[in-house]
C-alpha cells in the first residue's frame, strides 16, 4: 500500500497497526487495486478471510454492512472474490478510481485542500472528530468480537486447511471442524 504523506510532517499516518487509527487520519487513505488502477477510499482487502477459514477483521464486520448493506457485505465476506476497482466505486467502498500515475497527485491535491492555507484545517479536523468519535466505541466492540472469533478460528482444522490450500495453490476442502 502506498500512502500519501504531505510535505507538512505529522499530517498522515498508517492504520496498519491500529485499526482505529483510520478515524484519526488527517489525509485520505489510499488502497491499490491491481493491476493498473488505484482506488481512493478505505483501506480494504479484495480477498475475503473466509477463504482462509477465518473471519473478517479490522472492524470490517461492523463497517462494511453500514457502507454497502448487509447482504452485499455478507457476499463479500463469505465468498472472497476479487473485486475490480470500478465495482468498488459503484458499491461506495472507494471514492475515486484513477490510473496509478494519477493517484498520488490527486491525493496530494485533495489533502492540500484540507489544510491551511488552502483549507479550513481546524474546522476539517473538528468535523472529522465529531463524525468519527461516536463510531469508535461501536468499532471497538466489533474489534473485540472479531478478535474473539479470530482466536477460535485459527485453532480449527478449517484454518489449517485454508492456509495449506493457499500455499499449495488449490481450493480448500473445509470440513466445518
């Protein structure tokens, strides 16, 4: 993943280690969707964890249904099919689809519109805080649920089969154990 970092230090960070960090980013997160398109929006994976015999993570079990609807979210989580960037855009999971060469200039332009002198930086920060704070408690609960289920899932034979199948480049044969 390539993350835009504006010239002003401390204006962007990565949500890699703390999923709740996405709610405190001050620059737009970007995700890359192979092979030649980039999508600007939440940092999401196109592959379902279900193909490994585990559950979705990073609060996607909470956020995804609220963004695209319950049935679509279940379909993505259950079947783990690759999703082209254009489809992610249609579903509302990304804000833009751009050629890779245009991604960083676009992200830079957007970020500069949010910070002084081009934007009302403090108002943007406070608006973002007001919008995100109520979600943090719910997302924290979702993360706890996901972690509990993930700990159970990684101890199953199905998880081992999912990992082995991926290594061997074959379809998994799950047994519900």
